[in-house]
C-alpha cells in the first residue's frame, strides 16, 4: 500500500484503513492466502456498498475502477502517470 504518513490518525478513513490492514495481517499470519483475503474483502465491500447505495451506484463505481487500475493507482510498485 502507499504511504499514509500525511493522514490525520483521527480521520475516519485512516482509522478504517488501519482496521482493515490489521485484519489483513491477522488473516495472512493465520495462514489465509492473500488472494483469499482479497476476494473476501472485495465481496464484503461490494455487498455492503450494494446494501447502502444500490446496484446501479456500485456498478458505476466498478466501471470507474478500470481506468484507475490502468493508471496504476492500486499498483504499489508502479509510477502513477
């Protein structure tokens, strides 16, 4: 993941990310493969988002991910363009 040193530790987004990363570490340290952690995280996130915002909104969000992925936003070792 990227550097989060500039974020306020009291910010709800930072706290949420910290909790997710702690759970991720716990799962992988328990022997759960990272790809299974990723699938579980995506399933949980998408299920929750659909529940809160509906399928059309989540579909729009998912469609927007292609460009962000291609630009390297989620690639830890790739320079953003």
